[in-house]
């Protein structure tokens, strides 16, 4: 997996990471657009308001035998970094296998069509995060040194999202 150098350490290792993978796993198609993902999770609205630092409300509906419930993603900036890494994997490898992201999942190749415009949107947000990671709500939960390391990794992912 191309993103192995970042995934499962400080990126891809949270409950929000697993929720993001849950969302990807329940998609009706294995061929999706980044625009669809941003809209369905609520990132598009959050990014247009410029409120990624404070979190905002993002999530998705989960359908089960007992009905439908809302799965919330608590730390938007962390989930956006995870999503950016997943998009990078799809961009570099042609797909992302959900089993590679979480070994508890069945193999499932997902193809994410990410326009240069949408990849630039992710890049801009990652660069913004990397310049001042302690301004984000994630900093309330993560030690300063880890925040700096996440910021460094976010910048590396952004550099490759061309």
C-alpha cells in the first residue's frame, strides 16, 4: 500500500478513521467521486464555512436491520487527513483496498475519482493544518509533539496530492 508510511500510526488509527472506513464500506458502488464523499459526509459545507479548526458536524447515515442511525465523526480535521491519505492511495495505486486500511474488513477495492480541483481543496486544507496544528480542536486531545508529527505527515500527504 502506497500510504503505508503514514497509515496506522497517527493517521488512520482513530475511531474516526474506522468510522470513515465504515462509510466507504457501505457505499453502493466501488466507483465513487471525491465530491460525492465530501458532500455525503458534510465536509463540503464545513470547508465552505472555513470551520475545520472547530470541528463542525459531519457524519453519515448507517442502515442496519434495526433501522437507520447517524454515525458522527467527532474530529473533522483528523478525518480529513485520513480521507486525504485514502484519496492519495487511490490516486497513486488506482484504487484503495479497504482490507489494507483495516485488516478486519473483507477485501474491497474502491476507486475514488478525485478531480484536480478537489485534490487541491484537500491539499490547501492539509497545508493550512500543517502551518498551525495547535489551532485545531484535535490539539485538545493529542500531545503537542504528536500534533507536530501529524502536521508533518499531513504536509507530506499534501505534497503528493498533485
